[in-house]
């Protein structure tokens, strides 16, 4: 067994949150060890999520905003200030996967206090942590390159995994699945069938269950012939999985509210049109949009996500339910299953003779980008785990923390460590069911810029030196807005600062002076409270004082 040196912080997961935590702590003179299971750092932004999920730019700042600014600077430096690449990067909020990975590497390399070890697997059984008197002393991981066990000692520990493995091993209580509406009285709780951008419909019971929202791969697609790599037929191709797409394409049916205008007679007419290789009327989705929703990235690439208007897309509901609490062997097998499903979907759309020729031709314009993921056959190396375990913390974030109250804004948490804003957004949990207007759980509801309290990262357990900036404490619906990378990065930054002050003052995570944490976060240009009337209009010191005043109201 190899024993490594002791670090101030040990961070499990080289996700953006884990990286931000290490950088924030380094700025306070603290050393960090980041343990990452894969061979790569950067989490989902380095694996296809190039269209930043943020509804109000300016609601989240700090290291996240530094990342965004560096992305833009890369495109300006590489291509010139007045170029398509700079325009398509959208001020740094849209980026290629390889660019995100490079920016994260630069940020790490600028801080010698940070050590990163990749291909280190943490299995979440309790015997892989040493805990005495509520204090985690060490962590045991497997070096996947050598097969040897390693023990690493730290004074403070952070769970920056998408799965929540560290909190589970530490014995912290957690939630999985969906609460019923009776638990918190939340909008969108439990079982919900909802037309996209439309009303809730038959089948909605709001009953709780153990369902986990669907995962997928965020694909980097291109229709540039010089850059495009064709999609190959996967070895375990199963045509039956995709055959329902034929009727969807030929009838024009979809899951958006506009489908209410599509009569049975028009669907039959569309089937007749299909036999003449004509598109349905109205044609709500073009061919590639049947498979994925796409946001343009620089250099003729796209961030291709699941299509919200489709019954069958790149999400694979139901089969991922065991993922959060399963072994890495099970997870790896599921990742391979997801890859083959995704490849199979595109192969079917591009080649199946039952699909109209126009549809196949349009789909065949697209393929993988040949200069991304070159060591993985141009396919993303990391699965989009939208939701794993959710820790039970000192504060459980629910929809009421994100929805405006009578005064027109969500509640202001005095212990806020970041502001944030994205819709209450969750993906499907079940596959297509007869008679249902959409997939169960595929929902989105608007909210407003909100504050996130420090307590969502603090375990409701007698563990003194642990914070969880990614598997945060929230209901399923509350988590559906917190789970975006800008918010996670901001929480990671806050966790790094809080851990540094815990060590400095010799206190537990639950007892840190939050006012000191907030002051330092503002020094690091985080945003703790967002109001568009004050954003960017005053000096740094004035802006800081306004934020502090708002939090003290």
C-alpha cells in the first residue's frame, strides 16, 4: 500500500466544482489534492456541455466568471477579435470541449498548491475512509493504472462528485429519487406528465418514487465535411429500440404544446405525404432536431443535448435508476450501454430504410467532430450524470428557495454563498408510455435569481471536516436548478474558502464564521446576491458593500 503526503484539502472529483474549490483554497495558501477517477479533468464542460446553463448572466461570478473570460480570451487570441469563432463563443459562454479542458488545466497549473491525481477510483464503502471522533483522517483509493491501493491523508474533505460517493462512505444521510408533493408541497413534485411549454396532463399524480432523471452524453456534432466523422453501427445494435421514431417522423407528432393543433386527420395525411418523401405539415422539428437539441459552438461544432420535444432522443430513462448507489463495475457497464444506445440512435436515423429519405439525408449531414476526444473515437469520455445522491444537509433547498414570494423575489438567505439562476428543470424518468403526452418527469418551470445558503453544503451528520458542493442538500425539484455547472462551480469556490477558514480557526464545517467566508468570496469577486439594477454599475468596493447590505436585510 502506498502512503501519500498529507494535504490540507482532499477533493474527490475533478469536476468544475472540485477545481474551483482547490483554486479558492490555494488563494488562501492551502494545499489540495484532487482525486479523479477518469484520466481527464473538467467534468461535463470538458465533455460536451459547451452551452453554459445559466439563465441570468451576472447572477454567478467568481471563478466561474474567470473561466468564461478565459474562454473568450482563448478565441480572441487564437482567431482574432472580429471572427466567427469569437462571435460563436458568445462572450465565452459557449465553447468546444477541448477548450474547456485546456482552460481548466491552465487554472490548475497556475496554482502550485494543487495536486491532481487521475485514474484514482474511490469506492464508497465506509472502510475506505478512516474516521475518528467525527473527523475524516484519510481516504483509500485504487490507482487504476497500477492496481495498487493508496492512502491519502487530509485535514478537510470535499465531495465534488456527481454521484455523491464521499458523503455515502462518510455515513451522511442522503436522498435519491423524487419526493411526493405531500413532502414539501412543491410545484412539479413526483410523477408529472407535462406537454413541453404546456400544461400538466393526464397521468400526473405528484406521487413520490425512487426514479432518477435520465442521463445522456452531451455530443459534439458537426456538419462540416472537413471535420465530420461518420457514426458507426454499434456492435450491440438493436433496431427495435428506435423503431417508434418512424411513426413520429412520418406523422409529425411531438411532445410540445403545439401538438394540440395536430389533428388525427393531419397525421394521416402526413403519413401519405411521407410515402412521397414529403415532410410532415407542419414540420415542427427538422431531422437532426428529432434526435437532439443543438447549440452552436465555435468552429462549426455544436453542443447536442437531448431533445425536449421528442419521445425518443439521446436520453435513456429508467435504466439509470440504480446508478447513484451502484458499484463502478455497474456504472461502467451502464456507460457502455448508453454509448451504444446513442450510437445506435444516430445509426438508425441515418440508415434505416423505413425512415423517409429526406430524414435520412438530413441526419447524414452530421457526425462526430474529429478533433474532439481523439483518444476515444471522438465520443465523449464522461456520462452526463444529472442527479446522483442528494445529501441531507443543514438546509434542504426546495422550490420555495427559488420561486418569487409576495415581494417579487425569492427569499434572501443571510448565509448565501452564491447567487444563481436557472429554471426548475428535470429530465424524464420513464420511457414512452401509451397514451401519455410526454415522458414522465420531463419538466421545466421558470424561477428567478436566488441565493444559495451555506447550509446546503454542510452535512446533517456528526462529520466535522466535510463539505459537499456538488451532491448538495435539496429536494429533487430544488436540485433541478442547483445542478448546473455555474452554480456548482460557485459552490465549489465557497467550499474551498470555507474549508480554509475552518482549518485556520480550528472549527467544524457547521461552525465556520460564514460572514468571513462571504467577505473572502466577495474579495474573489463572487456574487452572493444578484440584482440587475446594481450589477456592474459601481466600483468593486461599492458592489461588495451593496451585496453585504442586501444579505443583512
